[in-house]
């Protein structure tokens, strides 16, 4: 007991000596601050919402899910395919045509009380019959009102009144990080709800040349969800689920929806005009890069740089010029291609939009009345090659031998002033291809140009007289 007490005294004494030595050594370098318990800290207001930390717990998906489920339908596409057996015809001299029924599945969204339903074009493409199954298992035959292959949208209708429907929301207002629900019929199951957040906006997908302003979400979407609804926590339709990014055909974390503003404009056009009216701005453009920003003496690399102003276009009439940088449309921020194209696709000819550009380092605003310069052109009545490029003819043996090529069309007389003056294309240059397609005949080139009406631009692959290959954009619409 005595030894224990002695050890305790020695330990306390040693601790006091160590502490005293430390305070002596650091007395000139260490500051001590005292805080009065009578002084209260100031409350500093911020724009941070503390509730956002618990958004998942506080967000009630139940009511939105219940309402959405009854407005999302199962779409059954029935088509009749004909198959011929050429061997039976050859050996037995009789027709061997056989018809069989092919069935496709997808989803659709009721958008009005009188039975209008929007879905993807690829869900109902080539359908002989379309069958709709509601969430209460009732089945109806649907008629096709119209389709837009460009935006992959189809409008169908069932003859039913007082239907539950999902109202359109403004997809311009959706924010990255916002909670959304995906409602559809994956793998031929009945209506299914999954939740996630908006991962990105204005997303462009490789291999998809038309839709380049997707809403990206991590809500689980699988086969059969195509044509289903993407809704926000207020129960508003923010998009139509269309595609997934996958290596094996199943959901791996990313899905994509067509923004509701594009969907709404598309179906309104289909009902009113029978076809989609395309807004025309009349510019060539590119995304702003570090090099371009440095050359133009601007700090930001966000925005769309106007490289060429086309004659008779809306942009020229409004006063926009080359090297203007588009940064906003109707006060919506524009940073990349998808943002610009998404805005234009949700507008129609004759509509006036407000465009903010940076010019010589200062913002300027312009009211631009959009046009529909050409609209859809019947290729049988229009020479696309002559109008958009000039006179062409198949390459001869001399060009084949000189450049070691197997295909192409020689430009005999160029009539496109943009190609000639801006890109330096000359008579005698050879068109090797358009986008990823090679060309051998004028008819092939005309067909590719006609299909290019559904794109913002196409890329010509041109072999110049000195043997260099140039990639040149050309606007068709």
C-alpha cells in the first residue's frame, strides 16, 4: 500500500514538472484566448438549406407515385411480318410467303383526360395494332395520331374519357441533384416506380445524331421502360424515358429522358400540323474552347461560338454576328451544344426568343424571331446536291490511280459559297463521304443530305487536290 502511494506521488510530481517545462518553453510562441460565457455568437444567415441534408427522408414519394402509376400505361405493339422461302419457290415453283405476328413492348404516358398518350416512336414503329393496358388491367385499342422519328416521339390515343393524366412540367427548370421518379413497365411487368436524382442536363449520346439534350438520371430504367414517365416530386412530367447506357442491355446506373419541353412542343405540332415544325436560327457554331476563348480574350469557356452567319437566317436579321458567344436563351444558361439544341427544339418557327451573347467582352441581348427557312423538302422535287454543294460526278480512273481511292464524287462546279469561301473547297475536290457513310453516286449523296434535314448539320469528308482530307460541316435545315 505504501509503495503504491509513493508511485502515485511520483507520477503527479513528474506530470507537474513536465507541464511546467512545456509552458516555460512555449510561453513566447503560444497565444491563449479566453471566451466569456456571457458573449453569444452571432447568427449568420446563409442560403444553405439545412433540410437538404435529409432530403431523402423528408421527400414523400408515396402520393406522387400513386398518381403517376395510374397515368402510365403498358404499350403492346403488334406487327405482321412476311417471310419468303426462295428455295421453295425455286424448287417447287410456288409462293412460300409466311406471315407471323411480332410483338413489342413498352410504356406510355397519359397526358390528357380524353386519352392522348405519348410514347417513343421506336415503341410503336411499324405497328399493325397498338394495345394499351392501364394500371387497373383494362385493355384498349389505340390509334396512331403521329410520329416524329427525329425526336423519337409518338402520339397515340384511346377512346376513353376522364382519364388520370400527368401534367407537363417545365424541363428548363429541372436542376441537377433534384429527386425524380421513373415510372414504366420494365421487362413486361406492371407499372413500376424507381427513384433517383438528375445526374446531368443537356446530355449528348454517342451514336445518337438527333436527340442531343437528354436529361440524365440514376433512377433505374430497363427494357420496357421506353416511353415511360420521368416525374418530379410535384408530380409533373419532366421527360419521357428513352435510353439507357449499358454494356449488356440492363441498367448499370445511367438512363436518359427526352425533356418535357421538347415532348410538349412535338405533340402540339403533331396535333395541329400533322408534322413537326423546326425552328431555324441560321448559324454555324461550335463549342467554345480554351484556344478560342484565349484568342477572343474572354475568361469563360462556357458558351456557343457563332462561326458563320447564314444569309436570310433569323440570327442575321436580329443583328448577331460572327464571334458572338451565345451564353443565354430566354435567361437559360447555354454552355454546350445540348443546351442550345434543346432550346431550339422546344421552339417553333415564328416564335421570338431572347438571346444573350458576349461581344467584345460585354453582354448584349437580342430578340430573335425564329424561322423555318426550308422545312421538309420532297427529295423527288429537289436537287439537294446542286443546292447544298454544286455539280458533282463520279470519280474517274485518273483520280482513282492518283489518290489510291475506291469511291467518291468529284465537285465539278461548287455553288455553296460557305464551302467555297470559308472552308476553301474548290472545283476538283472529291467528296469521299458524309458523316460515317461513303458515297459513290449522286443519288446516294442526295439521300444522305435529305436525311440530314433531321440534324443540326452533317459532316462532309472531302479530299482536296493536294491529297489532304478535310472534315467540313454543312447545315441542311
